[in-house]
C-alpha cells in the first residue's frame, strides 16, 4: 500500500519508530511504518495523564 508520504516524512516516521523499536529492517512498507507509529502515538497518549497527575497535584497545592 502506498501513501502520500514523501521521502522526508517517511524518514521522520522511521525515526519515530526506531526510537521505540530499536533498529528496524529497512524493507518494512509504509503501511507497517504507519501502523507502528500510530501504536506509538496511542501509547504516548495513554501515558500523558499519568505524567501530568503529579504536576496537577503540585499546582493544586500552590493554589490552596
């Protein structure tokens, strides 16, 4: 499956996936890269509330 990713965007996607998965085979197709990148994004979005909770508590303490 081809997407409308240009070479620069494809390189950035590969870079994001490499951060998560380590080195990858260079023969993975665009569809596979996009799926892995979406999974990485979903994982990061799940972590955000946990990361923000301590900050929220500190801010609440400051306003009391």
